[in-house]
C-alpha cells in the first residue's frame, strides 16, 4: 500500500513538472497549437482539444473541463441548426503590440459556419492561452480594415 502511495506521489510530481515545462516561445508555436486543437474540434472532440491547451493555459484544470462540458452541451444545438461539419478554414491573425495574438478559424457546416477565436498573451518570455471561444455571428469577421 505504501509503495502504491509513493508511486502516485511520484506520478503527480512528474505530471506537475511536465505541465509546467510546456511553453510556447513564439507566435508560430501558438498557431501550431491552435491548429492541433482545431483538428479535435472538427471531430467534436472538445475534451481532447482543450486537454492539449491545459499545459499552456493558466486556468485551473477544472475550469477548462467546465468549458469542455459547456461546449459539449451546446454542440447538439449547433449541429441541429447548421448540419454536419464539412471542414475548417484559417481566417485571420491579429497581433496587438508584442503581448497579444489572436487566430480565427471557420468551423464549416453544411448550412452555416461558426468561428473559433484563440487568444494568446505573452506577459514575459512565453505565450500563454488567454481564451478560446466560438460564436455563430460572423459579423466581426467582415469588419473592414482601416
């Protein structure tokens, strides 16, 4: 029994160290992470996609799990309204100074599309996930650049 407890403690320490070892050094790594997550979202694998983000997101894991549950709850309504998924498409990148970057992806369905927005923040030397959201109102994507 003691050996089992010791093993569990060691595994928890290793897991904590590997979670803190994850880092995103440049914008290309943030986009790569977003692409990986979107591949899961395309297949409605929200838990798996958000689990990838956990190592880079300074939120408690329980909050990220809650986000996955919320998306799963809403997803049947999305599919009912918009049909079956047909693919994803990268739309645009926005950079705000040296501290924020945001990526937009279309999640395409038979009848409509939604967009996913990935925002990253760089407080010092590494990028962190700041937010991941989706919307079905696409108007923001059509705002002309000045």
